[in-house]
C-alpha cells in the first residue's frame, strides 16, 4: 500500500545532469520529511539531501552541496533531486526516504534507482 517509487536514474557522463523523482503513495506525504540517500557497492548508505515537512528547509551533504537540489511538490506527492555537475564519485543507488515527525509513524524507503557516472 505504501510506496515510494524512484525514477530518473541513468548512465551519464561526468559533468552531466540528472533529475531523480520519487513518487509517494499510501501515506500523508506532506507531513513527512523527505530524504535522499545513496549507497555505492560495499559502502555505507549516505544521507545526500533532506527537505522538511511540509517544505522550506533543506540539508545537503558537503559532497553534493552546490551541485544537488532537493525539492518537493506536495500536490503531486513527489520529491525530486536535481543533480548537476555529476562526478564519478556520485555513482550509487539512490534511495528515497520518508520520515515522519517523532512519534507519528514509521519511516519508508523506496527500492532505489541506479545512477552511474562514467565516460
């Protein structure tokens, strides 16, 4: 019932851009903070970006600051990650995460979408 479905991952050359989308359903999207994580093979999952509920405040990992932008459209139940100036180090599976306010429910995860930055 609850679903987070990521899309937009692709093979892209260094310096290129991608926009990831995460379509949510089955819960009250606007009340959840949304986050993007990524995980490269054999590495720990890393928080990339976050946006508050219902929106307005954002967080970015230092490694992506100035290159990535997180946004949300509560009317469409969708969160986006605009990724510019991509580097080989950005190669990973990117996961969408929905996190409620404390005590108001559980967090949800998507299945992930593969981003590969290579020439």
